[in-house]
C-alpha cells in the first residue's frame, strides 16, 4: 500500500546536509553543486580520503593546487612536483534511472520521495560529470517517460529533464525495465532510485537483466520516514496514491504487523540484491545526501578496481 494520510507528523533528518534545506534552493544545478561541493570538502577532511580517490595520471604542480595531491614518491624519483589526476579508465557511461510514479509523490511533511530522488539524481549526475563520465537519465513509471542518452555534454539536459519531471504515473517495474534494457547499447553504471513498491522477487526479476547485460547496478531504495516507522496515532483512511484504493486503519492495532512487514520487505530486497550482485541501500528522505553519495562512491571505486 502506497501511503497517503491526512494527519501530519514530524520527519527526522539531521546531518551535514539536511535534505529539507535543499527545498529552499530554487535551482536544481545550484542544489547539486551545493551538495557535491560540500561532499567533496567533507572527503578532504575525512579519514576516508584514500578510499575515495584512485589515481594514475599526473600533471605538473601549479600554484594553488592542493599539496595533498602531490605524488611524493614521484617527487623522490624526479625531484619535480606532480599532481595526481583521476584515472582515465574510470570514465564510464553513468545513467540514473528515476522512478516518477505517483507513489513517489508521498511526503508526510515537506520533502517528498520524488523531490529527494530528484536531488539525489541531480547530485549524482553533477558528481559524475566532474569525473568526466558520460551521464544520462531515464525517468520511468510503467514505461520510459524521458530518456537522455549518456554523453559527456548532457549535464544541462539531465538537470533540465529532472527539473520538469513530475510524479504522476503508475509503477510497473517489469515492463519499464524491459523497455530500458532496449536502450542499452554499452555497459555502464546504472543507479536506480525508487520506492520499490512491488514484491521483492518481482523487483529482482525486473532489474537483474540489467545486471546480466554487464552493467554495474546500484539500487537506492527511497522511503519516507513515516513509511518505515508508521508514526500515526489516530485512526484514518489510508489511500493508495496510484490506484485510489482506500483502507481504514487503526494504527495502535496494526503498527507492529506493519513494521514487521516493512522490515521483512527491506531485508528480502537486500538479500536478493546481494545474491544477484546488485548493490542495495535503503535511504529515508531525512538521510543527508552526502551519505548516499559516499555509498555510491565507495561502490564506484570497488567496481572500477574489479572490472
């Protein structure tokens, strides 16, 4: 059941970048730049710097360059300063697959899953363009809604497409992924952003052909905190946003069972993704976006090293 409820509750969210603050920035490119620049600055101050960067190329040091990027071993051999650059072979086709079905429009207070997904997609696209990847975007419900093929010059097109997207369709992962598979001409990195409101076995049957085609697939499962914790106290009618079906619910009597089902759904998605070598992570809309970016970057470096 895709939740819609007339009672308002609180949405928890704290961290380096609270997603709710992003709603105040009325420009998707500025939002992405704000998130990515903050994320990169955070990496430079963190003990995970070595994990986040893999180098092979060099260029002469220029005044103003970060001295932490100097290759001191190369300096010892040549007595000259060189700055390490990103590996050329890390460049890849990178495509975000964003669910734009109506269930993504749910948000108990403020930020919806769709807005969170758009911010995340924009941030990933901006970050990947900084890595000189060929970036693309597919929005989908039961079919492809918008398609931007991967290109090194498509950041503006991707951001414009995200900016005008709307969550109004009916989700059917199977047909959508079948159509998406038909667009794939080269292997690449695919990030799927969705609330995954289908049985786990159906979800995996839909997305695993993308993995079997040789793509590296990362799934970001996005839910509202209320869909995870079910914080409602008053009885009311809950409506499926896509079908319009209404069900009367008394939270006090059904909360435990609901929580059990959600935990089982998430656990099974994680298990099946692991089985099929698909990376999976659950994020609620209060999770700072830099957490999601770090999860992506960690997987990106691992995937690059194991290709």
